[in-house]
């Protein structure tokens, strides 16, 4: 598992490629927050989120609401 963070967003990339993100202040993620989370995930070495979406065209980048675990 990889853990990345910036000033606002925390991102976890699990070994199976799943990406989970949340705001550090626990507020709901905004569209800009989701873009930043994807940017952080894609900045890591290895397979990127866009690579997965291209290889598995039926895959979707899901957005979870705050508070779900």
C-alpha cells in the first residue's frame, strides 16, 4: 500500500490498484479535490489510473461520499 498526501487530500493506493482518497479536514470532496487525488495517484511510479481505465474500458473511477468506510 502507498500513502500520499498534500495540504488538503490524503490518498491511499492499495496493492490491488484501488485508490481511496479523502480530505484531511473530513469535509466532502469537491471536483477539484478528486482531480488532485488522481494527480497524486498518477504521479507515483507504476500503473496510473488512466492506464487502468484505458486497459479496462468498462472500469469507472467511483466517487465515494464522505463518512463511508
